[in-house]
C-alpha cells in the first residue's frame, strides 16, 4: 500500500517504452485548461447563486473561489514541472504517498471523467435544440425519446453521437483534437466577451439597476457570499486536465506552470466580468435561474443576443466534453504502465502517438452512459474525484519539501542485476525492501554515544597534536583521527537527518488530522454547540502547532534533486498547501452522505480490482530500494 515508484521522467530501471509525442505548446495548454474548465455552468450558475446566496456580491464569490482553486493550481504547477509524465494526480500520489492512495486517486478520476463526459454530452442536446427551434423540431435520430418499456428511461442519441465524435478526434492525435478544442474555446471566450461588452453598453446606457438595490451589495451577508464561493468553486474544476498531457508538452518545465496559471486566471477573469455585468443589469431576485443571461438581455427588449449565448454554451460544452475525454485514457495508460491495470491500456498507436485502446474504451463507456442514463443525480460524484486529487497533490508538495523519497525502487526483475552496480550489498549503503524502512531502530540511543565519541576524538587529536615526540608518527595518527572524525560526523549527520525526516512526517500526518477535525466541525451544523467548539479547538491547535513545527524545521535539501531540476517551486510552503488541504477537505466532508454512498460502491469495486489484479501485477512487487547513486 505504501510502496512508491520513481519519477517516470528519470526512471533508470525501466526499459525503453512507447512514448507519447511532444507536440503541445503553452498556448495549447491554455486552450485545453480553459476549454475543460469554462463549461456551460457559467451560463446557469450566475442566476442560481446570485438569487439564492450571494446577490450582487457574486463577483466576489467567483474571485474567492478562483483564489481557492489557485492554491491547488500552485501545487499542481510544481509537481507537473518536476514530474512531467502522464497520469496527473495519480502519478504524483504514487511517487510521494504510496501505491494504495495512488490507486484510489486514479480509480476515482476514472469515474469522474466518465460521468463528467456523459453529463456534459447530455447537456449539449437542449442547447443544440434551440438552433432547430425547440426539441420537438430536432431530427428524430437526434431527439430525446422516452422508452416506457424500460421504466421511462430517456435516451439521448445526440449525446452519444457527440461523445463518439469527440472520441474519434482524440484517436486521430493530440494535435488534431487540440486544434478543435482551441477553435471551440475561442468561440466560447468570444461569446462571453460579447456578453460583457453588450451588457456593459446596456448597463451604462440605462443605469446599473442591479447595484442600486436597498438591500445593498451583500443582501445575504458575508456568509451568503462565502456560501456562493463554495458552490461556484466547482466551476473551476477542469484545469487539472492540463497535467495529464505533461508527457506531450514540448517544454514541460516552462509551459506546464505557465499553462496552468494562465488557464485558471483567464477562467476567473471571464467569470467575474460576466457575473459583474449580469447582476448589474437585473436585480438579483429577478434573474431567471435557468437562463439568467438571456433573460437579462430580454428585460431590455433585446432578443438577438440569445443566438450568441447559445453558440457560446454549445461550444463551451463541447470543449468541456473534449477536456473530460482527454485525461482519462492517459491516466489509464499510466496505471497500466505501472502494472495496476491491464497492459493493453498502455499501448500507444505508432501513427497517431496516442493510447487509442484506452481512448476507445473510455469513449464507449461515456457514450453508453450518455445514451441511456440521466447522470444529473450522479454529477456530485464528479466532485469527489477532483477533490481527492487536489488533496493528494497538496500532501505531495509537503512530502517533497520535507520528506522527499530518498530511495530508488528497483523492481524484482531489475534487482537480479544488482551486482552490476557494484558490490553495494557488502558496503555500508543501506538497501531495503520497504520504502519506509530505515535504520532508526538500530540507531536509537546511539545519538549520545556518537556525540561522546566525537568529543573523545577531538580530545585525542588535541593530545596528539600537543605531543613533541614522533612527529611523523603523529602525522599518521593525525590523519587516522581526521578520517575517524569525519566518519563520526557523517554518522551523526545521518542520524539527525533521519530524526528530522521522521519528525516532519509526523507533523504532516498530524496536520492533516487536525484539518479533518476542523473541517468536520465546520461542515457539521447539527452538532451540539459545545462539541462543535471542542472540535474547532482541537483541530485548530493541531493545525497551528504542526505549521509552527514545520516552519521551524528546515526543508530537506534532497528536494532540489527530486524529479527534474530547475522546476517551478510552489510559494509559501507549508501555509499554501495547508490552506489547500483545508478547503478541499471541507468540501469533501460537505458533499453529503448520499453522494459518498454512491462513491463508496465504486471505490469498493476499485479495491477488489486492486487486490485481485493490481497488487499482484504491480511493477513494484518486492522491490529493492537503493540510493540514487547506485540505481
């Protein structure tokens, strides 16, 4: 469960494998990130959140949610530039936390992208019907039909066809699918900018009546604004799909952080501009929750913008559909490379340089869901995978900074050639079959003995230096004492380093325990007041104490050589990852019991697959962990 792999990009033990083709630039990554993030949610959330939670303060809700999502973006940027390989959060969790957690993250992301793609596809049909004058005027082979014989199931052929089209585009190559995504994202962004410009013109011409309400800018108070932030936070989900393409980026160390940061900044700016215009045109309580933007223009007698808005919604949904299908086969490919899934998913087409088999399987599954099922009730499950990924990424940053993995795993098949690395088994270099095993137990109680030995060595050296007889003999003894002193110094330094790493590991673990307790108290409104305050106090003290402990401890020097050198560094560690953990854990706890029950069924299925297949076929079955210089 806790065995870790090495960063794929510097894996010394792996035989040469099929590689994805590096074709993506920073601009491509921005298009992928914005396209996957800015779905049709902005066309609907503006109305529902403004009416029920934030009022005119909706713009600030989008800003706060964008800043919260930006915390995860900082963590992703460091890991993506250090470890630029396919797999995203699964890959980072496997390197930093362990195989078991990585499996759960990867398995959850597979569910997220499958349901997410199906849900987006079913959302395109109603918007596309507006171009035909309504659903009743759509061609019969595209229109939705109710099958009474199947218990009133509503089938959606249009959604399934769109998923198949997106899947075929993905199979043709990353350059072709990215080109289509850039076109769709450009059209969507242009539609949003049109809304801002046209709405701004109407607002300045007729007055911003939405901001002239007697209830003020915060009709629901500050709590309403923060409640709105928690809802619109999920409209920023999608930028993490950029990291799944890390193996296809031409300059990953520069372009991945740039692409992630620019994508989420563009999304935040567009959300804030659109919300600021719409809540200013119409009083928040008069917004139509289903079509807030169209109704805002209609209130001024302007009907023609509905075509621009509908075009933007359709292209936004299609770009989001592409963004949902893109990461899943790459995650499955990474898991298959590690032996946790069937090897067929790791095959890469020699002509298109993409995992065609994985793309076809994931596309067919999403198409079946989109055709037969109304996945709106399952849409909450999408959030669980993303939040688990965000949480594991924040933890991984803390681990890299304070306790970076310092052993290179040699799989069982590679460990047979261990003597070719030199006679290291007879040396004093530690070789372990457990990545967490160390010689701390053997060295317990030796710290004081080593210090005493060091003092004795110093006294003996001074005595020898003060002796007047046997100058040549003294020089020989002096050299021996210098060597012995250096040996003791290295032993003492190693012991202290192990103790520091152990202390930091416990601090990170207790930090997350405190965050869980604090988030549980914040999300549990039904708890008695005294018990809730007790949880707040315990969680807050744990968080504060562990943060102080981590700040006082120096970060591990080995972080500079972890993964690719010269990578982007996340700022404000440990505070930024801790804030990221707190936000994501609160949202996970607050999702609701019904969603967790549904997710648990999928996770149990994943555990069975791991136990009966992944654990036995893993590339890290009985590995040897050796220092990097011997790998």
